[in-house]
């Protein structure tokens, strides 16, 4: 599954799942753009890890909700590596609260980052992906987009919105030979779970047939497959990586 010579942008890749994805792609020989918004130090650590594994990476600061910053990231990427072959829309956030108490601001912020960020990045890199030999768009959704989750009406709405978006872009990209897919991870050991109380995590784990949370590597390995040429005939899909949560 060599990614030699392929250029990949992974949003929100200084830490968490995005970092795992970026490192997997870098280890396979891809040129990687590490996008960050606030985690500059961690972005440079991610670059060092990729370089140690023999890959090449650059850091690009851009808030995905800001179109001008996303376009500046594209220019930086073009200068460093040329056009993009693979875009992974990974940047995401939560603002949990029961719906009855949810503010419009909490709703808008979650839509802005998870869906608005995906819109900005996909449109900015669309021509690159279209023109690439087998370009790849990969959107990181969530099991919550399928099942819903108490206190996450905003996040669930955003993450299930990614499914319809992905299927539509898959149809539009197909004429040029590129693909679009979604990955829907289950609960994964990152900072995002830090606000979830221990007793809630225990309840979640008791409902997972494989009886554990996802490791970052579980998700990154599936993204690496979707980014590779081995996935040429897979498009418009939502791939669950959730330990069997919906069995
Ligand atoms: P995380 O550890 O909280 O990291 C969030 C990442 O998103 C950070 O790299 C952050 O960058 C970036 N980010 C947030 N807002 C951004 C913005 N406006 N512009 C650019 N980057 C932004 O999250 P994670 O757990 O790795 O989650 C990654 C993705 O997987 C998200 O889309 C999340 O919804 C999804 N997911 C997570 C889980 C889970 O259980 N962890 C399960 C299913 C799906 P900075 O640090 O630079 O600000």
C-alpha cells in the first residue's frame, strides 16, 4: 500500500486521530501537510516523527472555518509538494449539552467546524482531487452520526450530515476517477474523550462487542487503506470502525 509520491493534507493533524492518520500516511512514503489551528508545538513533533520514518511533511496553520486561511494552506502545500492527491477532513469538535439547554452558539460552532470546515477544505482542494490520478477525499465522521448520543444533538447532526455530503461528492468525483468515502470511528482514545466521565466510558465499553475503546491506530489503518490505490473501487461508503457497536 505504498503512498510514495502522493501528497496528503490531513486537517487537525497535530494531535489525536488526525496525527495518527498523518503518521501512517507519512510512514508509507506520502508527502504530508500537517494542519493545525492552535497546537503548533505538537505539529512540529508530528513532522519530526514523519521525517524520522523517512517521510516528508510540512506544517500549515489554518482554522478550517476560515476560507482565506484554508486557501493559504493550499498555496503553501502547492509550493512545498505540488497539487494534493488525498484530503482527509478530520478536524472536529464537540460542545455537548442536552438539547433543551443547547445555545444557538453551541449549535453553530459545531456546525461551523465539522461541516463548514469540510465544505471549505473540500472546495479549496476540489480541483486538485479531481485532476489527481485517483484522488481521494476521506471524511472523518462518527458512530454518533449513525446512532445519536445523549447530549450531542449538534455533533450527531453534523456527523450524519457528512454521510450525505460524502455520497454526493462521490457521485460528482466519479466521472473523473476519484473517490470519496467516510470513516465513522467509535469512541477513540484521544483528548476528545477527556470530558467524558469514567462511569460513562465504562457504560460505553460494556456496549462494545470487542470490549474496548478504539486506538488511534485502528482508525488510521482504515484511512490509510482508503487513501491508497488498493481502494480504487470503493466510493460513497461509510466505513464503521467501532468494534461492532451496531451489531
Ligand atoms: P481531538 O483530539 O479533540 O483533536 C481535535 C483536532 O481537531 C485537533 O487537531 C484540533 O487542532 C483540530 N481542530 C479543531 N477545530 C479546528 C479548526 N477550527 N481548524 C483546524 N483544526 C481544528 O479530536 P480527535 O478525537 O482526534 O477527533 C478527530 C476527528 O475524529 C474529529 O472529527 C472527531 O469528531 C472524530 N471522531 C472522534 C472520536 C473519538 O472518540 N475521539 C470518535 C469518532 C469520531 P488544534 O489542536 O491545532 O486546535
